[in-house]
């Protein structure tokens, strides 16, 4: 199961990276098309879709690498059972919020598909297509929070601090 979950998080990160490459292509296409006075419709909209997709698809991978922004002031003051209780509470609350985000983003994508909702810009893209990346990223983030929560309950969660947090500048 661990291998599958790690592959899921890494796969989402690779999809996020592909979205970033697509974003670069859209921006370059927009720039070059303006320079040669040729209008390529939808490049701005697709750049936005790809940027959102990259952000949401990278969330779980970032969480699993301990790179999410955390306020550790209260945690650093606690030791033992109190610290663990706060970690469990925080992970439980985060799991609940991730579940809500996953549910509502999947619902939004499904409703956009049902109602044939399209973009109001000149590309007229069916909105459920770019919303799938948001929904998928939120679902994988929810899975990652469940993973972290279970690891914490079992006492197997790594508490490595990111390299940035150890610097005293």
C-alpha cells in the first residue's frame, strides 16, 4: 500500500509538472502570436486552467514532503502527549477540511458537466475539463491527509523539519 500511495503522490506531482510545461507553452504562444500579429484565441484562459491544475495537483506531494507552511510555535512549546494530541487534532481537522474540499470540487466538476457549463471567454471550453485537475488534486490531498493521520495514530509519521525552517537568518 505504501508503494501505491507514494506512486499516487508522485504521479500527481508529475501531472503538476506537465501542467507547468503546458503553462509555459501557452505563455510563449501568447507572446509569439502578439509579436507576429496573429491572434491565437484562448491562450490566456488555458494558461489559467493549467496554473490552477499545477497548484492543486502538487498539494499532496508537497504535504508528504513536509513543505506545506505550518505554524509550529505552539508545537515547539509542547512535549510528549500534549504535542501528539495537538498533532492528531490538527491532522484530524485538516483531513476534514480536505474531505470537504474534495467533495465540493468533485461536485462542482460534475455539475459543470451536467449543465454543460462553458467558459465565458472566447475559448468556450467546457468548464468540467479544467475542473477535473482541481477535483483530482483535492481528492489526492484528502488521501494524503488520511495517510498522515493514520501514520500519526500509529506513531510512524516522520516529523522531519524542512531545510528552510532550520535556517536562522
